[in-house]
C-alpha cells in the first residue's frame, strides 16, 4: 500500500465499506479529537473504478468527522493508505478486518494510559478534548488509574466487582493497603459493596447532600465520590459539629421570623405527623426539626400536638408545657436496636416454623419481585459495632452461618448466606436449589431461619413481634458493657437505673451527683467492685419484653414498635410475654440480700 495525504473533495465512501448505507453514526466521541489534532489514523482507500478520486473502504466515521470539522474552517488533507485496484471482496475484507481489529482496550489499560498522560503534563481538560470526554469523566478514569496496581490487577481478573473498585477510589493509599491485607488474610473478611463504604468511613458514611451548611466554608476533609452525586465527610464528628451549628442558625432564624417555638428533636427521633395538627404561625403553630442518624434534616413548619390544637379550638390557648426531649439519644437507640435485633434473630434459629411464616409474610407484603437483601446492621460508632460483633447473640448467629455455608459447600468466610449464590452467575439459583434438594427438611428449615434472620430489619416492628412470639429473654443474649454505659447521658434515667441495681436509698443519695459519678455506680454494680454487690442478669427497661420507659418523656423506639404490634397477639400470649420470668429457686432471696447490702 502507498501512504499519502488526499483532499476531502477527492474522497467518497465505497459501497464495499462495511458501514456504507447505514444511518449517520454518532461522532461525539471522535469529533473533538479531530477538530483539535486532525485525523491521525490513515483511512483505507482505493482508486475509483470510474473517474478521478478515491473511495473509502475503511474509515467512514473519520471521514465524516473530518468533513464536519472542515465546515468550521479546519479543512485538511487526510492521511490515506491506498489499496491496489481489485475486486470488491478484497476491499470488504479490509474493511471488516480494520473495524474488527479496532477493539476497545480493557478499561484498566485506559485508566493507566490516562494517568500516564497526566504525568506527561496533560490537564484533565486537554485529555477531555482529545477523547471527547467531560472533565468529570476524565476525573473518574484518573481516579481508577490512581488505584494501587494490585487492586487494578484483581479487577482485571474479575476478583473485585466494579462497584467496589469505584468505592476504593475514595480510599487513601494506606486504606487501600489495609484492604488488600484483609483480602489476603484467609482468617479475616475484606468488605465489599455497601460494607466497604461503611468500612472506609468508620461505619458512618454521611453524604455531603445532607449538609445544610455551606460546603465551600467547611474546613475539614470531604471525600469526593466521582461516580455518584457529591461525596462524603471524612470526619463524622466534624460534620455533626457543623450540622448542629447550622441547625441552631435555622432555629434562630425561625424564631426571628415570628414562630412561637422551634423544637429540635434528638437525632434519630421520628416526627409522628399523625399525632399533630397543622396550625398557622399566627395561631401558635410551632416548627419541629427532625434529624436522622445519617445527618438528614427535615423542617416541619406549622404544627401543634392534638392536645394543644384542641385547647386552641376551645379558646383555652396552648398548654404551657414545653415538648420534652427523648430519654433515648439516637446513638443509644442504635445500640438498643442492634442488640435486640441480634438477640431476636439468634432465638429465631430455634424457631424455623416462625421464620417460614415470617418469610411468607415478607413475600406477600414485600417489594417488587420480593428482593431479599441482608440487613446491613449499620452502627453509628466503632464502639457499638464492636459491642455487636462480640455479643453472644451475634457469635451464635455467625457460628450457625458458617456451619450452614459449609453444609451447602459454600465459602464459610462469606459475610452473609443471602446472595452467596450470586458468585455462580446466572445459574446461581439453580445450583443452590439442587444443593438444597439434597438436604433433609430439618436442615432446609435451618437455612430458612438463618436467611430470614439476615433479612430481618433492625429496629423494626417485626423484631418486636418476634420478641413476643419467641418469648425473648435478653438475659440470654446480652449483658451491659462499656459501650452501653458510655451512651447513657441522662441523669433522670440513671437514677432509676441505680435504684434497679443498688436500691432506692443509694439512688436517692446520688440523685444530684454528676452523670460521670452515677455511671461509676452502675459500673461498680455490674462488676461487683468498690464494695458493691455484683448484679447479674440486669437488663434496662428499653430492652426488656415488653420494653418500657424510665421517664414520662419516653422516646424509645422499641417501646413505640412494641405498642404497634402487641395488640395483634392474643391477650394470653401478650400477657405471658409481658410477665417477667419467675426467679429461680433462691434467686429472689439473693437479689433482696444484694440490694440490702448495696444500700
């Protein structure tokens, strides 16, 4: 073949071109590069059978893009490889070979190439112009190219999914190394998917979209998510400091605008709009600010409690009592919900009949096509996560999971039983079905119970319904730990707790003590230290069955959910669950002696 530059006016598309006659192609990816640099890859042409000029055998898109560029005044001769005159079959072969050979490179090669261009001095904007990409798209490719080579190799080999690779772009180099170490350690679990996001951000991945303050003036680190909207706050504590300050500014602005009162609910406390009535600002309506544990803020303007609304309608005016804060903080509720969830699902392992019925209920009342996903067990702090992971209930559940995974010949290190079959691709369901056929009914029911336990939502009415049906006794699964004691911040709650453990006299004597001193008494009672009798089997009221509050303020989610389902059970069953377990022989006398001694 000869190589020479030929004017656009002397070129036409050959009928032998494999893309001849097709609708005009999309040139968006090609046109920016050709406008900037011209056509770099030669077209394959041959002399016309009749008349002057050449017909294009391969390179139609480059020709059309060059023609559009020429309309902008950027006309230039095109590099062409000239075939000898021959038959149409040879020309068609050349066209097919050229198009088939132009296979897309593996995306990892593109990541590395873009990174090399940056090292050579190219900016993201310049790379985008050449390849027809936006700066954000170039940034995504560069972030992937900046991953450690080992991670790129694992992705190329199919050992890491695309979603996890994208999440790893938000990890520091040190975090990437730590994650690779987890992956290489057969005794430990390397998180993937949603679990990986929680691991990266210490269990608290708070999206920048939830901030109500100006991100431009935020002085702390934000991890940008190039593959999603916005990013995440690297320091959850710093986020909450800024978010609370912004909430207070909003509160003051509402008060300045004439609202009678602005109530900021505790993080995680839900605003039950059905217990309130819409009331105009001019008639005493209030503003309620609800804050989720993920940082989302909702403003409910113009509400009064039904009681105050009725007083207003009767001409009495709203009551003077101020709305009371919950006795349970958002983090403490998270601790309670997760431990109660762990205990209920541990007991569910021994009740496959209930698990089967609960699963049927999920199918009947579930979402489209009954999509089953494991409960993520999101912890609001590392201390809560460790408390759950080392609890007797979670330990028992994990042991059962490992045993059943081995029984099904699956990876015993998998973090969940649900969706483990996805590793088999399109035949995963069928393969698992065949393996289940080989098991007896008792083993299958164990699988059902464990799967239902994994898909059971923490902090839900279903957990409370199961606690009633199973006769849950939290003493079998939980004992107070440092994480629990640290989460109690309320003196009004601590005083009756001390009374439960050490007696009313000790509680009254220490009613006005600082919270730290009251906590120390609880710790001493639980450990049997500093001359106090050791209290065994103590469970706070929020975690008992049925759960209850310590103050009139209330606010515990377990109590609310329990009340939602208790009436669904027969009176006899609900009453039996509500009755505390009878003490074992001698236990009552020992307890009385302990209280007397502590007092």
